[in-house]
C-alpha cells in the first residue's frame, strides 16, 4: 500500500466515524495535505512520549511551527502557500 493510499483511507474512515459522534462536528473535514516522517526503532520511546504529551505540547507550540521545524531539521523545502488550507 502506498503512503498516499494509507493516508486517504485513514482520513476518510476517521472523518466518517468522527461525524457520527456529535452533530457539533458534523461538518468536520481534514485539511487537504499531509506530511509523513518515518521513525526508526531507536526513536520509539521518544515518539510514544510525544504522542502521550501531544495535547500539552501543542498548547506551547502550534502544529504549523512544529511542522516548519521538522522541514528545517530534515533539510526539506516547504512552500507556505501549499502547506496550509
């Protein structure tokens, strides 16, 4: 399965499920784009910690700032006009 197909299936199935949970979120939609970063086994503990503390982390650092930092850290270009909906 390609990464694009996996993301498509994850976004569509989670969106369908989420919309059944409350009428307040019936118009929920994912943004069009996505980013994919791989993690090696040596970084598994750090990844699990990040997931466990993600809500608190994002009170201090926006998703956009964090994504920009990932791009910079790994030497990748990101054109702002294409990154955000």
